[in-house]
C-alpha cells in the first residue's frame, strides 16, 4: 500500500463520487477506479458500497477513512515542518483571536522579542477555527484562541480559564443592584454576543452558559467583534458578557460587574502542530509559563499581606 492509495481513497470517500474525485485529483476516472480496486485487494476488504447512490463507505471503509485522513494530515504536517526546519531565517507566525490582546498576549510577544531578537515574529488575527487550518497548512506556527477543538494533528495547552464578566452601560439599574450578578438577572436584557462569524466562537461559549443552566435570554444581538459589542453597550443597546481581561480596556462609558458563577469561564488556549518540536516554540512555551507564574504571584501577594 502506497501513499497515493490513501490520497485516492480519501478523495473518493469525501466526494462520494468517482467522477468528482477524479476531477479533484486531476486524473482520469478509470485509473482512479483501478487504484481503489487495487487498494481493496491489498487490504482484502471492501471499502465502498458501490450499489449505493451516492457512494457509501462500508463499516470497514469508515474505519479506514478516519485513519487514512489522519495519516495524510500528519504527512502534510511533516512536509510543512521539514520545510520550516530547513529555512535559513528564523521566524514564527502567530495567529490570535482579538480578545486575547486584552490579556497576557501583548506581554508574551513583547518579552519574546526582547529575549529572542534573532527570531522574526509575525502576528495574524484569525478565528480559532482558522488557526487550526492554518497550523495544519503551515501558514502559522502558533495559535492563541478560546475554542476547545479536538484534532489529532494539533497540540493544545490551556493557559488560563478566564472568568466571564458583564459589561453594562453607565446608569444601568443592575450596576448597583448587588455585588455580583447571575445569568438569571440578565434574562430580560438584550445580550450582545460576538463574534458573529465564523462559528463556533466565543459567542457560543456565552450562549452555552445560559443553555447549560436551563436559561433562555429574551433577545440576542450578534456583533462582528468585541469593540463593536462594547460600543453598542455604551450606546445603551444592550449588555454583553466578556472575558475578565477586558477590565484592562479602560472605557468611561461602560461599567463591568462580576458574575456569581465561577464555572462561567472562557479558556485561553495555545495551539501548535503536534509534531513541532522546534526550539523557538519551546522557548515561547517556557516564557509563557514564566509570565503566567509571575502574574499568579502578583495576584496572590497582595492578599497574603
């Protein structure tokens, strides 16, 4: 069995049609059919139910597809990593979701540049979903996002579980209602969620917070990104549930209140290719552990005095 057999099989399995798969692979259909038949003979199993329309995988075929697709992804990852290791110039491209800029990410980038001057660092804003794709395609080397996604090609490190808080317009009655608010207190408000696209995103984490507790907000407004959501809050169009790092974004037209449920959190997740063992990424991860450790000590020290 050769790598081309896997590529041909995955194309047919995903297209569920020999003609479309042949077009995708830029080969004629008869050779493709022969290659799939040859693969079945090598394995001694039937992979497709050929009488079905559209084409269907057998149970064995579904098992084989899961592992074949994973092997091809790892092969692509290995190609990307080998090209990267072979580069003369040292560089890292970092993908990030916008809301991580209000937390530790700027400090991480600044310190990394100070301590690793020979490494050219590039930043690209993109959603968590796009980060996973970009990592596997070799377009970025590290991603900072908020969505928990399982992918065998990606290594994830949860850096922090960030508490969610409520952003309210100045003068809102809930500001002085009680020290901490509950999601139940917010049900009659217009909940401004973000980002609008792509999904899943932080917006779905907020909605899950309500749904997991059997609650349903009366009105939902979808904003394109965090800054627009806060602008709408300031204009009195509704309230928004935001990561607690937004405290650092000073605005004189928005007030923030804590939520009373400690389970309402949004993770900050660093993602890398599973096979990437480059020294630059190891150094970044080590620096992150140091910075988060320092931040934890700074937070604990005042309470201990």
